[in-house]
C-alpha cells in the first residue's frame, strides 16, 4: 500500500516527539483537539448530577450461573435516562473484568441474540458483560438526532457550530456514564473494563476509549470509515471502501459539520484514524475484521494499526510486530492486536472467542 499519513508524533515546532512526556504534553492534546473539532464534534460535558438505581435484579439468570441486573442511570445537564444491563457470573462475585458496549436494538434484543451476544460463553469464561442501547441518549436517525443533539452542547457553544457534538460523540458520552456507574459497582474491577463495539458502535468504542482513560482495553469490530478504517485512499481498491463523502451523506448525524469539509479531498484532514488508535495508548487495542466486509476496509484498518505503532513503541516499547496482514483466523495478542476471520459484516461467537482470548492476556 502507498501510505502517506500525518505523523501522530509531530510536534508544533515541526519536530518529532522522542519522549513520553513530549507525547503527553504536546502531541496528545493537539491530536485530541483535531479529532474532535474536525470529525466527531466536541465531547458533551460531564453531567452536573448523576444518579443510579437498580431497576431489576435476577440472581438466578442463565439457569443459575449468572446474576442479571438492570441499572437506571439518570443524569442532569446534560439530561439523559439510560438503562444499563449488567450480567455477572455467580461463580465469582467481585472484582470481575467486564466488557462494556452499546447494543443496536435495546437490552432485550441483546439477551435474545446469542450470535451477537453469546452471554453464556462470556459468563462461563469468568467475565461480566454490560450493555446499553445506543438510542437511549440520541436516536440513530438524522431528523430525531438534529433536535436532541442540542441538549449535549458544551456551555456557550451554539448548535450551528461546525464542531458541535454529533451522534457518535454523544454515544461515547453514554459509555462514559456507564463507566461512572461500573467503577463504583463492587462486583466489577474498575481497572479491568474493556470497551467493545461493532460497526457504528465500534466507532463509538474507539472514540470513547480515546477520550476516557478509565477504559482498560478497547475492541473495535468492523468499524470502517470514521472508525478504524482510514479516510484517505491508501490502496488500489479504494472504490470498494466506504468514503468520507458517502458516510457523511448517508449518516449526516454521526459526525460534526466540519467533517464534511473533507468530503471531496480527505487528504486535507490533518490526521487519519491511526490518530484515534494512538490516543488510546498505552492501553491495548484489538481491531477485529472479516474477509468479506470490504466496505469496512480490513486492509486499511490493519494499516491504521501499523501507523499507530510508533506511538505505542514510544510509550510502552511494544505495539504490533506484524508488517503484513496476519493470516485469516490468527489472533495477534500483542498490545496492538489484530483478528480477521472468514465471513461478512456481523458479530458471531468466533469473534467473541478471539476477544476473550485477547482479554485473558490483557485484563
């Protein structure tokens, strides 16, 4: 691939960061500001008030092997009512590692979908699972989102601002509110919570992980353009990938207005999606793909992982050793991890089996 990408280690004076202090003080704040102002919009502020209550509890879920709880989370300014589903194995009652992610159709759908959410597998491996509906805060609908997004504006920011919060930023905000609760839950180890997501929820998991350091690990599955796939054309089969212009046209509520400035020429972006991965450093990041999901750009996603490697090397001395796309079905368990399986755009138990193996290493 012909790759010409902005260097995430670039310093304001034109030099390159050579120490972790330079990265933290000069590179990271600049990259975070660019990513938010030019792609996702400002992150909504933390709520002025936060309250969580147990709405439902079943200590004998899954034929007695798990405890199921639903937690009502209410926030004030920004105002949101979220319902978090938490499932924990009864074999261990405290300090559990936990996967946290958004679902597409509500918590009941997650309980019923054993392919996308193989809950018994997760529980029997000793992990907790927490999930909430991405539409609890902002609906995945351009018309409905346009009015709701105004409720998440930082103080003094007009709704017409080019960098006003967009839907993915608000969804990432909901993951942070779930972290607010989970880090106080005695059954969960606050230092072992992994964010995960598929497709648009994978974009959200990456953004939330980049902006909220409480996430111990991030898994992005088939998140494509605006997630783990590059905005730039870095290969010979770009016509098979989703473009910035296409995603901004079909899903105008996902990204801030400033992102449309790059529809016709993404090379004008002062960063690419490797910056989002780099902002997660030093925490482990696993990118998960499928061979037939060319729209989500598996090859480009691997290139983004490779392009974030220098930041991880600087901060931790390790990243990903592979320089070419790993073989199908092979889980790369390094701090920058990779997994690609045969098949289409979906989450299946094979994905979770790999993610659990990766979590065994890093959580």
